C-alpha cells in the first residue's frame, strides 16, 4: 500500500482535536497536505518522534496523541519504545509508516526490509496492543480501533516507497511551528506555555 | 551527594516551579534521583538514553509542563544531537542539571576527559551555564537558571561540582 493512501485514510477518521507528532521527511509533507492543522507538530528530527510524543502524552493525558513515525527514524532510538511502554500511557497511537528504506535519506534499505519486525519489537518492549498491517482495509480497522479506545497502541503499516508528485513545499520552520502549536495547546487547554517573562519566581 | 545538597536541589527545583523531571540513572545523582522519583510534586519519566530524555522534556513543555533533565556528565555528549535538533533549532527551553565530573579535584582518571568536553560543548551549543561548588548556592542557581531557560526559550545548564556532589 502507498503511504499517502494510508495517511488519507487516517485523516478521514481522526478527530479535529487529536494531536499529531510527525517525523521529519516525506511523512510530514504528506500529512500536512492531507490534514493541515495547528494540532500537528511536524518535522521532529530523527529518533525523537516517540520521545516527544511521550512527553506530550504525560503532560496531556486526556488528549489523544498520534505519532507518525518512520522505520529508520524509530530504529535510531528503539529504547524509546520501552521507555514509553513502561509509562503505560493511556493516550498514544504510535503509527510507523514502514517502507523498509531511508527514503528521505536517499533510499538505501533499512533493516526492516530484512529480518527486523518493528511490531514484534514493540510487543517485546511492552506494548501489548501492537499490530502489523500491509493492506489499507486492515490499517483502517486497526487505526479506528486505536483511535476509539484508550491505551498505548502501536501499528506498523508496511508501505511501499515513493511519495506523490507535486506535494506543496513546507514553508514553516521550527520556530514558527513551535509558536503555532504552543498557541494551539494554550487555546484548547486554557493553559500558558509561552512565558517570555517567567513570573513564577 | 550529601543530604544537604539533595535538599538544596529539590528546594531549588520546587521554588523555580519545575514540575516535570526526566533522568537517566546516575551514581552521582542517585540519592537525588530517588528523591525526585518519589516526590509527587514532580512528574517523573526515567529514560534509557539522554537523547530520549531531551525529547520527552520537549514534549512535556509543549504540553504545558515545566521540565528539567537530570543527566550524567557523559550524557551531555549523548544529548547534544537532540539539544541541537530540537532545543536550538526550534527554541525550546530546558533546565539541564549535571554533576560536573572531571572538574579539578575529581581524582578518577576516567572522568578526566569530561573537563575537556563539558564546558566546551556547552559553549559550542551556546547553552548558558553556571558552575556551582557550594551547597548554599545550589537553590538560587537553579531558580535563576530555570527562569532564564523558560523566558529565553533555550536550554540553560547548572553544573554541580566540589562539595555539592561529594
């Protein structure tokens, strides 16, 4: 299945207020096309998507946090699966768009194209609700189940390499993305995040 | 680390408003880490590498928490990539609390290299830092560093040396 089709399917079933953390590369470009939203925190750099998502999940346990990860990205910090699993978050849906390649880095294969199964690793790390899917209809069922129930969910979606032509270029850099996302959380949670004059002390 | 120093660190973190702590277990901070792990004033997330801790703290800040990361001296080297790619690139605040192994007076050969890496690396990463060697200076230094980190939206480090980590 195509990653873009998977993301379109997900965008159709995700709630407006669901926070999505996406890793840098084609996943973020495609996701911001199918679901443009201030609830997206995209272009998180290599190996850090699940760590940032865990911090958000702990800070906002009543909000669903969806992580859009890549196989190479997650492989860089596999221990983050174990760290997250042992926190038993009630609100993480961790989706890995596993194309078995470092597509954003030139296309060389990753180890998931060989012997390694991220779904099995996630289960071994302690994420019991772990599945691997390779068909759109199976992904749809798995995603809807995860989005509709509490818990820590992991879905390895086996996708083909390749994106779609003529995707819009991402024009937001990190600082702008930070302000937009932080202001969104402030607005929807009624809390203060940005404190240019820290008045606690 | 003596109890007085642990008390001073916890007092500083509390006064500063820190309410979220991530850490990698470390012998120099073990008493402190047990203490904050059992203190309901802090949300507590232990991690397996310092790089994950940086990411967890960044996510917690985006969710409204006020985070600090307690890491070993060597861990600063591991954390340098996420500190660069998240905190520096995006402008995300973080208090780094680090035992300054390898400072003058540390008579263990294995710690020697950290004199050559710790402060130079903080300077390269443009992370403002203060070096504290007296227990009575700990709390104020943490409060000042945290206020600066949050308002400047960048990491600030407190290095503990001398009697503070004996």
